C-alpha cells in the first residue's frame, strides 16, 4: 500500500505497537487503575502450539516472588494434571487457578492481573489487546513465529531466538523454546510493566 500511495511505510515495530490503538478496540474489562500484584502465567496450549517448559515457568515464578509480585498459574482443568508433576518446583506463594474460571471469568482474571506471560495462545492475545503488559514466547519457525503470531498490544513483547530453526521438535519439548531463559523473560516483562506504569502517569 505504501508503494501504491508513494508514502513511507512505518517501521514494523511502530505498526505492531499501534495496531490495537488504530483498530479502535475498547480495552473494556481492563482496569488500569488497579494495583494488582498478580502476574498471570499461562503455561499450556493443549499441545496446539510450542510451549515454554513448565520448569522455566517455575524459575520465572521465583523471580516474580523475589521482586514482590505474586505468580498465578492459569489454564484449564485438564492442564492441572500436567502441572501437578511440576508444582513442587513453584514457590509456595504461587496461586494455582487451573480450571477455576469460565471463559468470561478467565478474561476477567486477565483484566484484573498486572501482566501475563505465555507462549502463542489466545490468552496472550487477549491480554495484549487489553493493553496489559505481556510477554509472548515463540519458536523461530515459519508459520508459527512471532512475526506471524506475535502479540500486538502497546505493552507487549515477543521473544524468540534469532536464527530460523530447522530442528524437528515437539510442541512440548522444543529446543528453541528452551533457549529462552527465565531471567530474559522477566527482564522483558519488567520493561513492559515499567512502560505501562509510565504511560498511565502521563
């Protein structure tokens, strides 16, 4: 379109940062005045997408607690069985909310949370569209990478390895997802939390 109109094309980062704003979407349920300390972790995708290791979510949860926030693990009742194998790795401060919400209730939980971390899942995009600080974790493979499926909200960040991956991994055991360390995710989320806080104060 920019070539047709002979106008400069905005940078990709600018397009992504403003896409929700340009769309006119009403953030609706999101309450930006709340002081929630809950950071929602959504580890699973029912095997439909590449998943960041649950033990990495546990390491992230410890970083979250160390900084005075509360990790909340969300998802469906069927996720609880898988999570149960790893729950001992999480800090005792973690709130496990698997299977506790209806669809509308889970959307409200997202709205009431301070932020969200997930791989390429619906809740990530819901949080992003609400303008919530969020971090998405992706594998650098064509058709499933952040360039195609990354969250586009104003306070969203999408992480993936730079080199395109050719390894035949499974959705629940992906070397490229394992290459993204919890400390990197926490650093990215802290940046989004800070940015969101500054935007509310201006």
